[in-house]
């Protein structure tokens, strides 16, 4: 290479070695790729878990809306700017929480209040854990709030390895610090503000105004996060955020009432900061009936041969009764009726749905129950089976966990321990709840049908005859003890045993169950029935 008569050129890079006035040039080649911070953040985010994902579907129109009362309560919380920073919506599996969160996301997005969202899903490898939660929220905040992006990008430039660090560090670096920096811009010195460009000033003001309005972060189905310790960890991160000085965002969380979530949100740190609404407290038969009527009207519009009188009112009432507050049941039923099997009409499918002996229409519900029982990881399946079937046979009574322990002569706390991870499908009042109406009961009638079918529930199946025999023998045992010494048995157990036997002994022969005395078929068990049992 020669530079004969060359002028005005510049050499970039290279090593220069002086060898007796001879200069050797060795060009350097660096495999350097310029890092685009937002692209890096996007690559570590789960956009498919947000309400802006192409796969996200807004729910049915409000005319079909169940649980409107819950949405009204939520919107009141949104309007109360000085209210608690966390809104927790809990409810049984299939109760309509996802529909509500989707509707809430729709309303908040339309109103310009939704800052970020994350919908957990057990079926998605990116959304069944918390690994991408913080980065996904940070990406949405940086993309939608003017002025915040530059602070987030600078944080990534300063620490490109941030994506490999703990969620606590990510929260501080990608959200808390950038938000604090944006909020502090108004306190900059006079000299800085004099030389601030008009566009910069507008962006700064717009960003600060948006922080005041676009301030809601929505987290749906936290219970679908894979591990319980991750669920607790995420809630503790939220606790850290809301206690940050002048943190502008509020959190909306929905979940089943799983134990770790109940304990964390009901614990000392978060309870005083959380507005809790339990979906199970809302009677929604009218909502479900309205949903069914509007859905059937749409089906009639597609199938003009169907008469306007279809379906019968009693059929709608039967569907509402079978749903027992379970919106997932209602959705699956309508989907099945609206998309009939080949050679079947919607009328045929309605009859199939109303035939509770057929498991075929609701395999999705069976999968739901199987998943919940599997996740509970109860070691003693026979014990769980016994408790479930006794609860199923005694739901109309005032039996609670403590009384059930006494009735079955279990160590205190056994029933609570066995059922502690099944709150999403079974109502289990806290031990200090003395309200007699708050008894152990199934949230959904479909769980009864599931447990009564060996094909569907497997090891959890037990013939009803066995459960009735168990109840009769235990009742006879307690009444026999009471007959010998009325100080040996708790009066509540005596009342329950007497009430159960009276009800059972006087059942009609054609009631579909074996008479109680036929169940107690051995002479020893029958002799334990005191002569005055039905008079107690």
C-alpha cells in the first residue's frame, strides 16, 4: 500500500509500530454489534402475555356481561385516586375472573389508564412463570410513557447483563429508577431548563401527566404461575414497588384463592394495602340467566328453523342451576350448543348438555379438576377421597372443618390441612368464621358429577353407598357414646349426628338411596343406634 502524494486522508484504528522509521499498519477487526436497548428489552419480554397480543381477544359485549356488579366496584376503586394501591379479585376456578380482567383491560385501554398488563397462562412457556414479568411490564411502560424510554434505555446500556439478574434487580433498574428519574425532571436546575428544547419540555410534561393517569398495571391469573414460591415472590416485588416513594402505579391482580396467595396478600405486609373482592360472594344467577338468554337469541339468529320459544324457560333455569355460578360451564355449554356435532341440531346438543350423566360435553372441566387435584399434591388419597365424599353428602348441613375433624375423630386441623390447596373449587371458611352459613361446600355442582364418575375422577371416586355407610356408622357411634355419657361428645356433633340420622331414616324408599338401617348391616353397628336417637 502506498500513500504517494496522498493528502487529507484519515486512518481509523490499527496498530502502529516504529521500526527504524518504517511504519507497519495492522488493521483491527472488531465483531462489535451495536446494542439497541429497546430491541434487547423486547427480546426478553413476553408480548403474547399482554392485552396487546394478536392472540388476545376482548370478551363478549356488555349486553352479555356477567358479574357487572364486580366491574362497577372495580371502576369505583379506579376513580378513587387516593385508594389502596392493590386491587385483588379472587374467585373459584371457572367463576369468570378472566372474563372480568379482559373486560377491565378493554375499559382501561379505551380510557387511557392501562399502563401494562400480564396474563399468566399455564399453557405458555413464556407466561407460566415470572421470568419475563418485569421486562414485559418495563417494555410496555417505556413504549407508552413519553420520556421514560430514554431512562430505561440508558439503564440497559449501562448494564447489558440486566436480563440475567434477579427480578429484584430488574425491578429496581428497569422500572423503579427510571420512573423516579422521570418524576424528578421537574426539579432540574434553572440553567438546564433554560437550554431545554421545546420538544423536550413537551415530552417531559406529557410523560409526567401520563404517569398520573396511565397508572394501572394488570396481572391476571397469578395462580397460573407455575410454582407457589414464584407467586409469593411476585407479590413481594409488588409490595416493594408500592412502598417506593412517589411510585405512581397501582396493581390489579386476579387469581384463584390458592394458599400461598391468600397468605401473602392477607399477611402483615400487604393486607393493609389491598382492596380484596371475592367473586364467590356475589350471587350471579341472574347474570348467568341473562348470558344464556342472549346467547340463545344469537343461536336462533343463525338457525332460522329454531322457534322463538326455544329453549324452554325451565331449560335455561336448569342450565343456571347446573352452572352453580361457574361461568366457564356456561361458556362451554353455549359453545357446544352453538357448534353441534355432525347430524345434530342445537336442540339435540342442549339435551346432551342437560343430560348430567354424560361426561362428554365437559371434558375441559374434567381437565380443570384433574389439574387442581394434581397440583394440590395430597399424599393421602384415601383420606382426601373420604373427606370429599362426606362433604358432598353433607353440604346442606352446617358442617365445617372443625366439626368434620371431630365427627371423623381426626386430629384437630386435619381437614384444613388436606383441603388447604383446594380453595379454588371448595369453599372452606377460616377456623375463626362463626357464621353458620359458611360451611364446607363445593363451589360447583359439576364437581359432584365428576366425583360420582369412576371414569372421570379415577382414584377419587367412591360409591355413594360407601359414603352413606360411613356417615351412618359415625353418627351411630357418636349417639351411642352420648347415650352412655352425655359429657363425652360435643353437643354440635350430637346435633349433627341426630339430624343426619333423622333425615336419612325417614327418606322414602324410592329416593334413590339405600335406607340407612340396611347400610348398617352388621348387628354390632346396628346395636350402636340408641333407642332415642331420633328424639335427640
